[in-house]
């Protein structure tokens, strides 16, 4: 009973794998049906042409010789064969040189766009999940390559099936009993190769975490981000040692699965080919021809070629089917990733014409995973035009609060309301469009300064608006020193003439995004961490003047911005411990006042 259950589960797994292969072929047919049809028709034609060239031609010519037919008949047949061969050669050259390169690029683009769109649509919490990260890395690295392999192998499978049909009909017509030997050979090869395919997948799965770690060390040694640290610290030797130790983990895995694969492959090939075909079936053919004289010389030679072609086609399928099983296991990863669903559904409500009036946070608590609460019972309000500062030491929960406000995470307890409605009722994209945000871990893209400021907001060439935003963020002086101005490429990744900005300069470009993007709420998460105190103060003044009609939320543990705020919330260990204006909190002489005085020497302008 257990064996039957195991066999049933194995068959179900095979059908699921093959279903995954057809899923990937469905993507090809959805985007490039003509390309798929072209490949299928070519493989069918090429297989038929090969049968006539190497099997049926031999029979025709031997029959013509035996019957002493006219020479012209043989010439006519050979000319026909030359025409068929010429058509195949032209067709395959056109597919390989023109059709395939173009269509592969289109398919790769379409598939990657699906993966990228899925990645963008999923919740930020997925990036804290190693399973999600593994699925995404696996999918993005394997998708295009796996699609090409599946399409190639499906074409080969179609060719082999065509060869089996045409050679099989010819073979069975002349010697039906001999098919038993070939089928037995096929079964043995299928079982052996199916097992080898599962071994290879298990090996790759076990190696994946090790490969990720090896790739991490590889990035460290070639990326510019780590170049200075590697040269100024003796960490390189330690990294090389860890790389070596990681490599040692590869050998036993490869050895374990390699030995099993070699033994299975040898036994399968020996039984299916040497015993069943080259010995048993060949002996049977000799007996039929010499002893029983059941076959003519011409039919015998044609049958020999047909049986060889038939055997190779069956063997080809036997080798291909485990590949499809393996393909199916890989595609399962891609399908799993594409099937990921957001746990943060979008609402249906649109933002009212009046726009933003008030954001209220009501008794909100939140924790990452199973850890203790990062935020506990937080309540506050932000109204249109108000300037709010959220301060506290590192780890107080400031950035987490902002992620909840932006609905990058959903609150676990309590409610966040926009204009009196739970933010979950609004369309996510429309709700998030209310905010212009600069995070402390902002990123500069390998693109022009203009593109880094626009961030896709405006398609037309709004050069004046971009330059104005850069001037407001304090980047005017640096911009004037660049020959290409806002068309200057940032980073040298794709442009040798690109510019690598300093930390403070890059931060000013990131801040310019908030000036350029028209939003009623601006959030600045540690916006001036890379700036000196004077630049920080000047930026805050400029920011408040430029955003006089907008709500501004400063997140900081540096307090130069708090003096200008209408209201300050002091966080400690995920709780609000003090609320008030700068003057009020200094008068209370509590944690805020203590923190401010510790930084006072940097802010003499406030005394």
C-alpha cells in the first residue's frame, strides 16, 4: 500500500512538473505566438526531411537498383531530396540568425517585466523574509535562461516525437515484434534519467545557500562600495578565509550526488543500450534476415536505419523527459514567486478633491515578526501645513512609524486615519502619492541627475523645475561645476564620464526629489545626516520656506530642525515620552532638553 501511495505521489509530481513546463510555454505563446509556431513547424519539417534523406532514400535506391529502373528516376528522386535539404538549411539559418535573437530579447524583457512588477507589488515585509528573497533571486536569475532551455528542449521533443511517428510506422510495417526491444530500452532509460534529474535538482537546491554566500564574497571584492574598506583594513584575509571555508561545503554536496548519478547513469545506459538493443535486438534481426529469410535485402537495410533512428528518437525522449521534470521544478520556483499575494490589500476609496486635511494615529502598536513591539500605543496627529518633528535615539522606532504612515506596513493594533477614514480604505497607490519622502538610506540611481530628481514623476522635459528643486536643496553650487548640468550621469556604472557624488551631495539630490514632486506631505527621515551643521540648518530653513503650505514631518536624532517645528514628539523604546514645542519641552527639562543640550555645541546659533 505504501509503495502504491509513493508511486501515485511520484506520478502526481511528474504531472505537476510537466504542467509547469506548459505554463512557461504558455508565456511564450502569449507574447510571441508566431515565434513558437515557427519553431514547431521547423522541427516537424526537419524530422520528416531527415527520415526521407537517411532512411527512405536507401530503400528507394536499393529498390531501383534491384528492379533495374531507369537512371533518370534515381536522379529525379535525388533532386527532390536536394530541394528538401535546401529548404531546411535556409529555414534554420533564418531562425537562428534572425528570428531567435529578436524574439528571445522580447520574451526576456516581457518575463522580467512580470517579475519586476510582481516584486514592486508585494509588501515591504517580504524583503524581511529569507524565503521570499530566495524565491526572487532564484526567479530573476533563472527565468529567462530557463525559458530558453524549455523552448529549445520542447522543439527537440517535438522533433523526436515526429521521428518516432514516421519511423515507427515504417518500422512496425516491416517488423512489428521488434518494437518490444526498443520499448523495454526506453523504460529503463526513463527510470534512470528521471532519478538523475531529481538528484541534480536536490544538489542545486542544497548548493543554493552556499552559492549565495560565495556570490556575496565575489561582490565584496569587485564592487566599488567595499574598495576603500578592503584596502584600509585587514578584513580581506578574513573574507578570503571564509570564502575558502564556504567552498569546502560544496565538495561533499557535489560528491554525494555525483556518485549516485554516475552509478545510475552507467547502469541505465548499459542495460538499455548494450544488453537490450545492441545484443538482443541485433541478434533478432540477424535471425529474421538469414535464418527465416522474412526480409528482403532492401527492406533489411532500410529497417536497420529506421530502427536505429527510432531507437535514438526514443532515447532522445528518454533523456528529454527528465529534463522537463527538472525544468518543472525550476519553473515551480518562478510560479511560486509570481503567485505571491500581498497581505496588504488595497482599498477602493479615492482621495477627496479637498486633498489632505489631517493624519491621525490612534493607539498604534507594531512588531516585526515575533519580536517584541517596536512601537507601543502611539497616538499623534498631523494637520495640513503643520511642521512636526519626531525625535529620539537610534532604535526608538522613528523609521518604523514612518513606514506605517506610508502604509509600507500595516498596523497590528490601532488605526491610522486620513481625513477621518482608515487608510486601509484608500487605494494604496493613490494614498502613497500624497507623500514626498527621503529615507536615511536613500539610493542614487545610475542615471542622469534629472532622472534622479524626477524619479518618473513627469515625462516631459521640465528642466526649469528640476534645476529649481536642486537649488532649493542646496545643490546649486555643485550643479554649476558640471559641464552637462542636470544631464550629467551619476555613478560610472554605465558612463565613464559619470560623476560619483559625495555623501552630502548625493543627499541634496535625494532631497531635491521632495521639492520637485508636488505632494501635500513631506517626510524627511534623517534628511541631513550627511551634512555639516551649517548646511543642515540652511537646508531646514529652505525646506520650511519652500513647504510653507505643506505638512512636513522631520525624523531625526539630530535636533537642528526641531526648533522650527510646531510640535515635537520624543520617542524612547517605541513609546512617546514627551510632546510639545521646542520651548515647551526645554521648559520641562526632560529627556528632550537633555538630548538637545548634549548637541548644543553644534547649534550655537540657537543660543
